[in-house]
């Protein structure tokens, strides 16, 4: 639905600038007139004008402040209006303006938030709906803020583990390309001027250098085509499943991804259940946040089994995705009636496991990268000095 920026004047003469989502410009004008506002200007916003992205940190601050205001007894509309005015994020400010309008028009907070999926996830909206229904919206919002903070921290840990090797590989790639394009040709010209018989390693390095100099466009195009093809393949159902399966089997990295997925699954489901969301709805929402297609499919298969009267732990055990300890703890939680608490305990445990896995990955990657760089760069240097050593031996 398009977003329109409008300027309107109140009956007292005060100018009001805000945004509104609507199907057409006429709908915006009609809505403003119903609010007894005099329309000055209405323009459809382009994607560029809509501003930046709503970050998790902004949502956390919004959620905590919203919870505090409701707990203090402020009416919903007044609390939302204050939040929209003080938000530093333009995108979130615009979204909150629209939420205020929708709530004033008679919608529930959950329904108003549901219209902005880029800012508020299904998990967020469903928990707010449960909070409104149970009359504990302030408590639910505080739980949401805590959940979002912990989930964001988990994602940050996994990203930090992925960034380090990516940076090292990029530096290694630049160093190797620089040697092949700029340094090796100098040696090649020197060897050609003295008619030296070149050993095999030197000839191989010179061939690689020559190929890269003359066919860099083919190498770059091939790399670009490979990346684009993989991205398109990953967007297909089978492609996503196959690539995610491979990622889970990669030594060290796969273990870390599995543990982070288990932590996200258990914390999300535990938070939803404790907030009053049904187990079936909770599993459906949780599957969307799994971050891995293999985990997603296992959760959805479990949901189908539970809908047929089975327990949660039984179908999860059949999937062979979740560790036995997780299955056992979930089974105990079901039997004791404390499933939400047990899921939170599992999440806390696996958060620590992710920390350990990240540290293990980083400590492993450092020596591997050093050896890799040493072998490649050192091998190229030695290959180029072999003819010089042969020439010195011949002179002696």
C-alpha cells in the first residue's frame, strides 16, 4: 500500500506534517477530513523518501518505552503519539504516526501494527494481540523487548563469526590478485631478457598471471555469474533446502549454525507460549524465524503432527535435526506443564554454546587463514625466485 506525506491544518490553525498509508490520495484526503483537519498538501512518497530501515534497536527502545507508559496509566493513543514525536528514526516515526491514526479509528494495536510488516514481525504482532486480549499488554511488551535484545545479540555473535573469515579472505584475494597482475609481470620480463629456462612452478605462476591480465573480464564475469546463480538457486524451494543442508554439515560452522537455530527456536516459542499464544500459532511463527530451511521444515512437520494430537517432542525427535538433550528437556517440560520455562532454559544454555562455538570458530580460522596465506603467497614468491637460484648455481 502506498504511503502519502501530508500537511494539514487543525481548526486552531496549527500545522500538522505526517504520513499515512492508503490505497489512493483521495482516501487520505477523506480520512483527514474525518479527523476535522484542513488538507493543505498530500504527496505520494517515493521509496527513497520513505527513509531508512527500522532497526531492531529502535524497536526495542520503542517497545520498552511503550510498556512503561502503559504501566504508568497513559492511554494507548497518547502513549503512541508521544513515541511518534520523540522517535529519532524517521521510518519508525512515520509508522507510529500511521499506527496512532489506525488506533484512533477503532483498530486494535495489533491490527494497526500488522499493517507494517517491515517494522513489526508476525511474532511481535501476535504477542501484542495476546497481551491486549489478556489485559497484560505492558508485561508482554517488556517480554518482547527482552526477547528482541537477546535475539539481536545472538544474531550479532553469528555475524561476527562470519565477518572475520570473510575479511581475511578478501584481503588474501586482493593480495594474490595484486601479485599476479603487477609483480609477477616484472619477474617475467626480467627472465625473458636473460633467456632463462624456467622451472615448472615458475611457468605455472606466469601462466596464471598472463591469463588474469588478459582475461580478467572473464574471471570477473564468471565470479559474478556464479554469485548471481547461487542467489537465484537459493530463492527456489529445493535450492534453499539443499544449501541449508550443506551449511549444517560444514565442520565447526555447521555446529554453530545449528546451535544458534536451536536457541532462536526455543526462545521464540517459549516467549510466545508464555505470552498466551497457542502452540500451533507459536510453531508457525517460530518456523518463519528459524533462519534455516531444514529447521523450518522440521518445525512445520511437528506442527502438523501436533495438530493431529501428538506431543511436541515426538515429531521433533523424528526430524533428526534437534539434539537429544533438547528433545528430552522439551518432553519433561510437556509432562510438568512448564514448557515455556523449559524452552527458555534451553535457549539460555544454547546461547552459551553459541558463544563457545563462535570462539572455537574464530580460534580455528586464524591459524588456517595464516597457513593458507603463507602457502599461496609464499609459494608464488618461491616459484618466482627459483630461476634466480638456478642462475646463481650455474654461475658458481
